[in-house]
């Protein structure tokens, strides 16, 4: 998150991806920061990375309905 404060978004995407990958198969509690993270990944990351995390969060709706907030606030990935 600190990298986004100094506008190093592409570098932040690398760390967001790395950190999320570490807990990819864990049960996560919803946190509003996930929306911000996903929007940064959308704007500054590769489409494949955005797709991966969009659908990962989308699938989490099955155990935590709060994840629907992410789906409502973030664009569905468009194939490039």
C-alpha cells in the first residue's frame, strides 16, 4: 500500500499479486481495501493478473456475501 502512496503503481501491482498469491487458497474475510487493490491491478497490471483476482474474489461470494461489493465496484475483465 505504501507504494501506491508514492505513485509507484506498477511496482505495487507486483507486490499485491505476490501477497494475494500467498493466500490464494485461504478463506479470507472481506475487507474494503480489496476494491482499491483490484482497481490498481486493473489500471496498472496485466489483464491476466486482473482477471485472475477478479474471478478469485468473485468465487469467494459463495462463502462471504460481502465479496459482492467488489464485483459491483469493479469491471468484469474484458479479453484483450
